[in-house]
């Protein structure tokens, strides 16, 4: 059996998902746990999405529309782009995979900042690309060092803006300058999974650059702002040519019917979006002020999560919080031994997080 297994499997590390609440409660025999580990929407799913999905359930005997006409049409309208510039995916994770599949051959180089979202690394390994990891500088993506790392073999540069797990973001001028100097034969994947949460005036989507730069792929998701992580649907924008290539690699029905219906309804759920953004702002302000009064260091964020420095180490903090029924993320896997990552929850969840943090640190 072992001789059947391709060599590159040795390099593959499993993606560590946030611990599910049910698993924690089973293992520790506790109840009433909370999860602030996967940057999910604490308000639940968009109610408009839920209602549309309920009404569509009696149609799941049919295959979905593989062109997802209505959803793409709505996205095209919302972002003022032709439909041919839009792709949907089974989560934006799938589009990350398609891009890597399309452009990376064994031995090609892929540049990523480090730490960043783990899926860029995983997919590069799966397609046997060489990863070039460029360390962050003071927790910010270091574009100059990324530029210097470009070689003849560079095929893709992945940028997550704002960046997971740090919550820091590049401003639109930095992105503009970067795109200007990158050779056109290098694909830039700009993952904007959290861009809707950004509050700084200069942190905004790079959509405006799509027309000038046919090598840019922009990724978005319904998983965070719209609260549809379990539905598995994300979307991307790029040149017609790239969208065509990625679509060729895709299974015809990778975004299912219910996901298409839910996502379409969520796009017009402005009340839910407003409520979510207000909740995150309010929660962040609460957490910032509490951390200040506890004299803890944290990294100001442009997202719905933040990194906090802990005096007892990342892993120890994670374990002690788990025992108290609060699931967060240790940053140890990212090589950051003294920070945790936590996402903003409901007000009572944020209070519980702070209360528990005080308890385990005292
Ligand atoms: C959550 C997240 C996504 C979204 O992934 P989906 O597959 O759409 O759920 C993409 N990129 C980053 C950086 C994320 O944190």
C-alpha cells in the first residue's frame, strides 16, 4: 500500500479547523460552550437567506443551474461587472484551489506572506509548487520583500487583505503600486474574505483594478459577513479569460442549488449586513477597552477577529480557555507562540471571553 502513495503526501499538513462546540462538550463533559475561533457571524445566518432556502427545498430533486444565472446576474449588478468576469465556488476555498490548479505546475513558485490563511499553502503543496514564505513585518504584509522574492519561476502571489490571522490590511495605494510593478505573467490572488469589515478609509476592495490588470483574481465569500459558512459558497472576479480557465477545471455543480438561492437572498439583506457590522464595531470597542484596562497587547484589526498577546503563551491560553468552555485559536501552528486569535461574538460572548481570560490569567 505505502508504495502506492505519492511522495508529496509527506509534505501535506491537514487543515486544522476550529474545534466544533459539540466536540469540546463531548470531550470535556461540559455544556454552554461558546466558539470564537472561526470568524463566523455570531448573529446566525442572514434571515432572508434562511427564508429563501426554506421555500426552495422542494426543488432539490433538480440539478442546480450550473451557470448560476440569477446569482451571477445579481453580483454583476452589485459590483458593476459583466457576468463573464464572475466565478462561484464551493466556498472561496474552491476558487483558491482552482487558481492553484490552473497556474501551478510541479516546481513552480508560489509566494505567500507568513502567517496568512493556510489554504494557500495547502493547495500549493497539493499541486507540488514551491512555497516561498515571506515573513510579515510588524504583523503587516511586507510587499517590498515579496517583490524581491519574485523569480522566473513565480506563478502566483497570494495576498489576503485584510490578512487572516493578523487582521492587518494593506491600503489601496499600496495595492495599486504593487500591481503596477508586478510582471503581468504572475497571477495575483487578492483574497478579500474580510474586506466588508474594514473600517479604515483607505482599506478597500481592489475591484477597481480588475480592468487594468488581467492577472488579478479577487476572492470574496458568503461565509463571514452573510453568515453562510455552512452553505459553502464564495465568489471571485477576474478577466474573462481566467474565469473561463477556472470554470473548465470546476465540477459542473460545485455550488449547490440551496447555496445559490441562499446567497442570492443574502445579497439583498441589507438590514442583516448593517446589524452585523454594527455588532462587530461595538464588540471590538468593548474588547479593545477591556484589553487596555488589563494591560494586554493586541493588534488593531480591520476584520471581525483580532490577535491578542498572552503572558502565558498561546497554547496554554488555548487549553485553559477550552476547559472553561471558550473556543479560540492558538497561533502556535503559525509559529506565533505568544498570541491567540479570537473573533467578535455576541455581547454576552465577548463578556464571557473577557471574564474567562481574566480568570485564567490571574
Ligand atoms: C474564511 C476565509 C475564507 C472563506 O472561505 P470559504 O471557503 O468561502 O468559506 C477565505 N479566505 C480567508 C482568508 C478566510 O479567512
